[in-house]
């Protein structure tokens, strides 16, 4: 078995057929659209199949619903991250905003990668799909409107 890759600072790992594993050396902060704290941990699994009964968190529903979504991706909007400090804390916490009936918005420097390590990108912002319907997973392509996602 090969070791899954890991990255210092903030990162999000795309698990095949499963959730987004969000990690930070400081904290992963999940907030609602008004900026109210939902949860804060060093590592959190966020639903990307759209079926969790505990959104935005993964509750394992992807297994029951046989959610099929690859882990690999290409990113046309990849960005270089700002210069890292000498501290291990690097770029501060990973802040993710849960938009009602829509995407996860990221506004923090981070590395996004597939569990097999074949896809890797860096970003300071972005929108990730949590409805399960995007044709450009893990990114949001606004399919949440067509599929009538609620959550
Ligand atoms: S949240 Fe899935 S396409 Fe936007």
C-alpha cells in the first residue's frame, strides 16, 4: 500500500467516491455565510456527495448511495501561494464558508490534492462542490442550481 501524500499548512484531500478531508496545522474553521462559526478542528471531513444528513460534514452516506466520483482533476485556476513564513503555521488557518444550497467557498492558501497524489494544485481561493452534481469535481460548476441542491 502506498502512503497517501500530505502537505504542510492547509490542505484538502479529495477522496475517491468520498469526502473532502480538510487539514490545517492551525485550524480548519467552518463558518456559515454570515461568518458564524460552525466547527473548528485540525482535520474535518466535508460531504461532497450531497447526501449527508449532517451537512456540511460527511456522515458516511456516500457509501450507502454508492457515490461515484473520481479523485483526480485538472485546475485551470491554479495559483502560486504567497511566500511562506519560517513558522510551521505557514499561511494561517483554513477558512471554509458553507454557502446555503450551494458550494464550499475557500479563502485561504492551501494545497488541494487527490489521494493518489496524481493531481495537486495550490490556491488562495476557490469554490468546491458539495452537491455531488458538478461535472468538474472537486470544483463547483454551478450544477447545484440545476439539481435543486438543498443543504
Ligand atoms: S455545489 Fe455542486 S456544482 Fe456547485
